[in-house]
């Protein structure tokens, strides 16, 4: 089930509102401007991403976008949709399976696979695909706020 409802405009889901199987999707058409901005911000100016002539000489035969630009769409999905604002990344694994190119419209889907109420942690399966082809997969662990604030155990660790 795709979730569009938000708890309120400022806050995403609380840990108590999540259930295994919940999913949400983010889509974005990748533009050349996105690639150049990402190169500027990250410092990754590998010509494979920026220079058509150089890219033609590679196995890809054309420019490809940065793998971590694709991965950032997972962050966008988690930070704005599921679980949404207020959640904090704890860890992320990634497998880069195929290139993404300017003009592609990756579909990024996150799905709740596990919930740990005691630690306020949710595990998510993350998949980016272009058409039917998976281009990036991984798993994320996210800290999600509780309606009740921090547990006694979490407060003691502070």
C-alpha cells in the first residue's frame, strides 16, 4: 500500500504509525543540471559524468549520472515521504546494478521490512529502478521519533 497521508505538515510518521509492508515512491527525471550541481557539491568531477567525449570511450558509451546521485533519491524518499520529516539515517547499504543516464526517470521505492519499537528503529528495503530494470538496491535503518518521546532506556544512554 502506498501511503500519502501525513501526520501533520511539519512531521512525518511516528514509529507507532508504521507497519511492515508500508511503502512509498519518489520519481524524478534526471536533468543535466542535476548532474553538474551534484558534481559541484560533491567534488566528484569524474569526466564519465560530465564529458560526452570521454564517456564515449568507456564501456558505457555515454555519460552516466553519479551513483550517489541516484542513491540520494533514497534519502529524498525517506526524508520527505516514509518515514518523512523528523526521521534520522542510521545506516544504509547499497548495490549499484546498472547505470542511470540524463533523461531517465528513476522510480525510488522504500518499503518497511522491520520495526523495533524499543529502539525507535525501522528497517527499509530500498529499490531504484528505471523502467523494469533495477539500477540500485539496498537496505536502510532509520531512527523514527515516537509520540511518547524517548524511552527510559534511550534517555539513560544520553
